[in-house]
């Protein structure tokens, strides 16, 4: 069993990258500061999720209380957790099915197949259990505050929160293992990343729609109760079909009766049993599906094909174009980069559109909205358009992760007779392409929303372009100064890169200041263009030679 | 011509010198082998020479140009095969070669001719449409060798070039090395394959713990340590001896 425990530990460490936090004795002051920053961001995320969980639970409680059915809160909570874990658990299980070749090394070790699958199951389960526990604690706290239940109620709730994620996760593997065994095209890291990325985005949009529709009814308890009443038959039918949710609900409704003990014990057996049986049943197929994962075959061209192919491909380009072309290919061919970078330009407006459509009535009915619409008519809409364009333009994280993403190529690049200033300039040009796209999308959407005229839209676009370019240069400077080069998984270079978080937070702060200043001081259009259009462009142009000098020096000093 | 003059390097976060006052000179027309145990400082020295790393002190000169003072001029006279098989994994083989040709400013005719010629010699021409990620270690090594030859460099620097090569490719590589040296160009490579160093090198250097412990021809080494001995035996004796001396705090040879 020692090998199993080590395997679980190894997976958990690989999944969550906890080593910098765990080796506290080895930490240097800079690392402590960095960890504090990460902890702060994590706290922000937690607070966000906390707000989400509290809002959802409150809405559900109020809706049900209006009907006198508040005891059903735990049924709805259990089902929500189950659906959430099934969706997120499926995505997590898929994205961690094969971790950067680690499995190739594990497959040659004398490890029983069940150990490989069980250890991975536990690693995925640990995060799902944390989410389930957080949601259930929120439900229990709200119910406890209003209803004051007996202490055993909490015990069954905690136990249920730990047990509930098991069956949906087992179900995820029941889908995944046969799917991976049959669909050869999916046994490829890139395909998995693309598939999970798209699935994740769809889920994020779906959850957002659900949350927004719930939030739009928060102020109207009657609407909430109608909504809950409409969904009750489905919930009760689901509880009848899905025993763990039904058993937990019943145990929490009568926590001190003997039946609650029996129901909780039955739940324990059912959830644990399902997981253990699934693991043992799937272990062999799972191990076999890992063989040859991520293998790519070399394509050989015939002599006649080669002639045309080489003739078409081998063409001379100016060095700057060759460098930009390389940047674009490197980013576009890594799904992690593509989905977490440029795709934001499409995703963010989509989410905002959902929020707007879901909350449209509540927004228009709100007296504060009338003031916003009035302000928009007086030129404020142009400021919003500029801020939205600048945020989208600088939000792709391309500049903030430019050097970090190049960690594997950097030593080879440095050995070439290349002007390192030009090399970094190509990265800036690449980022600027998305500054342009983001500025166009952001400004066009807001212009359409508030029916802004062409001249004002153009002014907003120029300001967006100027501010986003300035932010981009600052982000590139940040990543040049502190690149994240020691990674094995590209997720670390993009998604887990603090530079990207700092750049986004910095952009939000700067654009917030811009909006407040523009409204507070009622700056006229010409002055706005001067301060937020011309000034950032001039500042960026003035900073460029200094950045180039810095980048050349910094790259020369990097130990690779 | 390549020259390293009293080069030293300590990596950030380490208190051990990876390279310690290293000096060597490689003349035009010479094949120079760089030998040493793992972690001896071979790759660090080559990286300093090619501008990948900055030396703490000393000079790295390529055809009379200091790499740290005029890196572009110095590097444009070098073709380098690194020991990093993970580089450029997102590109297709042909895209990688085209990129290198663009960086060195090769015109279309030159790149066509050289890519066709060298990729045929290393038998990867028909695989040029594939991604580097799909290449085996040996195929990547062949591709990196082809790329390093595209600018027809005066100085060819190779870090462990034999790794992963099949016998035919290894033979092709050795004959290209010899031909280039015979035409007055410099070949500087690190290796662990003693037979290759013994048969191919005009001159060699043995490095241990960041310091040169021998520099000269194989014949000179034999004279110094005793006749009728293989390079492998001499290498083992020398590195062991220098390790003991360094451990005692004495100077090495």
C-alpha cells in the first residue's frame, strides 16, 4: 500500500503544483512574497465562489421557503453538487487522463492497474470534494441560520458532501475509459486539451446563464418561488432515480431519527461501493488505453509530392516576419495557449452578452440604470467603449506570457545570430495583432449597444488601441523581467503565470482610473483623445528604445 | 578560429564554478573534441561560446570577434547543434529549416540546395512536412545537424552530436566533419564516444570539474600517459587523477 500512497501523493503534487508551498523551509523571501501574492489571488477567487455559492443557496432557500418547502434545499443542493461534479469532474478527469508522459514512466513500473486508476481517481476527487464541501457548508449555514436544526444534521451534511462527488466521478470514468479505448484520435494531448477547453468554455457559459437567471430574480421572491416550483417535479424525480441525493436529503430532514443513521450508512456503502467497483472494473481498460497515448507518426512524402511541397514552403522572408510567423504558429498550435489567450476576445463579450440578456429587465427597471443611460447619452458611452476595447485588447495574456511560453526554444534562439531586441519586438507585434482585434470587438459591441456615432466610435477605438498597446508593452516588460521558464506543462506558462494575473489586474485598475477620471472631471472629447489616446501612444513609443535595451541585456543575462 | 580565454561561469543560486578559468584555442582546419564526464562543464563552455550563456569573466572569441561584445557578428559565423531535443516542437521540420534560413539570410536558391542536399544525406527529406513533435530523438538530431549546416558556417559547434544517430547518419556526420576541416573550417564538438574522438579529432581537450586537465593531440596524450593505451583508459585515468587532486585541494594538471 506504500506504493499506492506514494502514487496518490505524486498525482496530487503534479495536479496542483503544491511543492513551492509545501517546502516552507527552503523558501527565500522573494518566493514567500510570490506565494503571498498567489494566496491573495486564490483568496479573491474563493471570495468570488463564496459569493456565488451564498447567492445561489439564498435564492434557492427563499424560493423554497415561500412554498413552505425549505427542507427541499438539501435535495436541490445535493443535485446541484452532483451535476456540477459530473461536469467539472468529467473535464478534470479528461484533462488529467494523461499527464505529460508521466504515465509512460509509471507503466513500466510494477504497479497494479487498479493502483494507477485509483490514485488518479483520488487526486481528481480531492478537488471535487472541496467544491462539494464548500457548497454544502453554505447550504447548511443558510438553513442553520433560519431554521436552527439539530447537531446531527451537520454531521450528515458533512458526510454527504464527501460522499456525493464519488458516484458522478465514477460515472465520468465509466464514460471516459471506453471512449479513450475506442476513439484513437482522442489519445492525443492536443486533442484532449482542445476537447476539454471547448467543453470547459461551454460549461462556463452554461453555469453563467443559470447563475444570471437566478440572480435576476433575487429581488423578486415570488419569481424565485415560481422558478423553484417549476423545477421541483424534476428534482423529486431525480431524487427517486438518484439514490445518494435522495438518501442525503432524507437523512438531513430527520437527522435524529434512526432512519437517518440507516440512510447515511446506506449512502456510505452506495457511494464507496460504486467507486471501488468502477475502479476495479475499469482499471485494466484504463491501463491499456494509456499505451501509445500521444504518439504521433511521421508523415513521409513521395518524391513528386516533395518537389511541390518544398517549392511552396521554402521562401525567403524578412527576419521580423519570420519571427512573427513563428510566434503565431507556436501559440496557435498549443490549445492551452489558444483557449486561454486570444479566445478571451470572443469569450468575454459572450459572457457579458449573457449577463446583459439575463439581467436586461432588472437592469432597465433599476433607477440607477436610467442615470447610466443618461450618462451614456452625454458622451460616457464613448468612455465605456474605449475601456471595453482596451480591456479586450490587452486581455489575451499574449504579451504577459511571451517569454515564458518560449522557455523550451530560448536557448536555441539565443545561439542564433539574432538581434534579441528584434526577437522581443516580434512578440510585441504578435500581441499587437490581438490588441487591434480586441479593440475593434470591444468598441464595436459597446458602440452598437449604446448606438454611438461613427466619429465617437473611432475616437473610442483610437483610445482603446493606445491604452491597450501601453498595457501590452508593460506586460511584456514584466514577463521579460520575471519570465516563468522552469515548466513542464504549458498550462504553467499561460494559465498559472502570475505575470498574466498581474497584467489583467493592472489593466483593470488603469482602465478603472481612466473611466473615473473621464466622468469625474467631465473631460471633453478632444482632451480625452489627448490624454488617453495620444499620451499612451507617445509614452509607448518613448519607452520602446528603453525596453529594447533592457530586453537585450536581460536576455543576455538569463542562465538557460 | 575559436578561442576561449580564461572563461569562468557560476550559475545563479550555485556556489560551484561550472567552468573555472577555461582557456583553449581551435585553429581553422581543425577537428577539436571536447571530452569530460557528465557535469564537467562541456555544455556550459559551448553555451558561452555560442552566446546562450554569459560568462562571469573571460572572453569567448569567434574568428577574432568577442561573442559578448558583438554577438550577432560572432554567431553568424557559427553553426550550432545544441543538446536540447525539445526545442521548436510546435514547428514542422520544413518550417524550422526555413526559419533558420531566414535568420541567416539565405536566398531561396541557397536554402533549396542545402536543405535538399543535407536532408537527403541524413535521410529525412521525405519527412520534412511532419511536425518536430512527431520526430524520434535521432530524427530531431539529424534535423538540428542539417539546420546548423544551412549557413555553411566557418565554425561548426556540436554538443553531443552522435546522440540518437543510426550508424549511417553517424558515418555521414563524421565524413562531413572531416570534409569541412579539410576545407579549412573549424569543427568543435563535445562527445562521450571515445572511439569517435580517438579516430576523428586532430586535437582534444579533457575537462573535469570546470577545468581543462589535458589539451593536445591523442598522440601527445599517449606520450604523456603511456603508449599502447586506448583513449578510454587514458580518459578514465586522467579524470580520476584530477578528481583526487581537486578533492585534496591541489591544482590539477
